[in-house]
């Protein structure tokens, strides 16, 4: 069965343009409208007119799909979403999806049943394992990843990770461990790519024995510390793919008698509030979490209102913050 993505591919226009041509053809150029209509006929796409008519009334609420509602970084993103939504008279419905596409589909039914107008997705897109764009469900990915098949707001995860590792190399480290997130998570994939690219530029071979997979929780950081502590040839520094794992790892290393940062440096990623108060304060990458939330909501609102997006992908700048967890290697 054909879908809006197929129409978009054949017409050579964005999914947002196809959606707008179906719902507000007067807002689309004659040339684009002709391409969309021709593609619809070619792929024999038939939009769900009942669903479109049902969507005519605005609910003035949105659904935010959160993969882990207890994650402190997501809490800050949600604060930005809430602030932007309140200014526009919208309410926010939170769905704790726990990385389950089935739970995500259940929450998107709130849009289908007119209880919400659109969806903000906080889980990065994994082909075949994530929600795909639908004609009648405005959806935006925020704090996502590259190659998301619908509008997205994100940072350059690979570039940020590469900058962290480049800094550690500049501090004299050559044996750098990596505490990764879930192995199939796109953020883990992109940050690992940045890690490996920086090693390669410095002429340092990649050693898979230095990689430990976690799950972005403090507990997994604590468990990873035991692995690093038992290694015969320990790393002198660890790049953790988020702050929570880094904080857990610091505690685990100290429990094993390893001093941080005297014996082992460590970095995080995200700059959650606890990062500056950990012992030692954590060198990390600060994502503009609230800004990710605000821009994500405003982009979604443009889709809900049938506006033509100026760009379908927004990449925001990050900040590299150096604290006491990464002194120069003596």
C-alpha cells in the first residue's frame, strides 16, 4: 500500500509539502501541487479523507513521546517544550514510551481521536523500529539524529563526541575508554563515530576492548566502572556518552580505589545540572536542551497550522565545557 513518503519521493518534494498539498492546496505553489497530484496518481495513493475531516477541529494540545521520563536531560527538554507551548495556549501530554514502538502508537492515537494536534518525538529515529511519518499526524523529532524522515531538531552528536576525544588526546591521553549507551541507539552510533574519527586523526588505533556498553543510566555507569577497574591495561581517560553514566562510573571507580581524576580522567555528555556538582565537577558537552524543546514545539506548531517549513532539519550549536575531571596527564 502506498503512503505519503512514497508520494514525496516520486514528486521530489518534502513530506511536509505533500501534507500541505492535501490539506491546504491553496498554500502550495502550482508547480509543487502539480508534482504532488501526478505522484498521487502514479503510486495510486488514496488519503484517508475521514481522518482528514476528523482533524478539522483543533485540540490545542500536543503529545510528547519520552523514551525515559526519569532521564534528567529529557526533563530539561520538556521544560522548554512546556514554556513554548504555554505561550501559544497549548497543553502538553507526556507519554512515557520506554523505547516501545507499540506504546508510541498508542499515544499517537490521541491525535487520531482529536485529543491532540501533533506529536513531538524525543527518541532518535531507528528505521524499522520507530514511528514513520503519517499524512494526518504532524510530527517533529527533537534531540534526534541524522537521517530522520520527518522534520527534526538536533545537535551534531558525532562532532561533539569528536571534540571531547580530541581534547583528551590533547591532554596527553592515548588509551581512552568509551562508556557507550545502548548499542542500537543512534546517539550511541553517532557519538562512537566521533570518538573513532578523532582517534584515527591522531593516529591512535581503535581498541574494541576499551568499549563498554551501558544504557544511559547511573547504574550502568557504576557497573562499567567494575569492568574498567579490572582491566590489566586500564585506560587513562573515559569518554562517557552521557553525564548520568559518567557520574555512576566515578562512584564505581572510587569504590574500587581508583582516584578520579588523578588516576583516571572522565568526561560526560549533556551537562545536566548534577554535572557541575559531581566530585570532581564533570567536563562535558552542553546540549541546548530547553532550546531543543522550544524550537521543536514551534516547528510542530508550523506543521499543525499548515505552514511551509523553511527547513526540515535544524542543527543547534553545542558548548564544550571543561571542568576538573580532566586534568592534563602527568
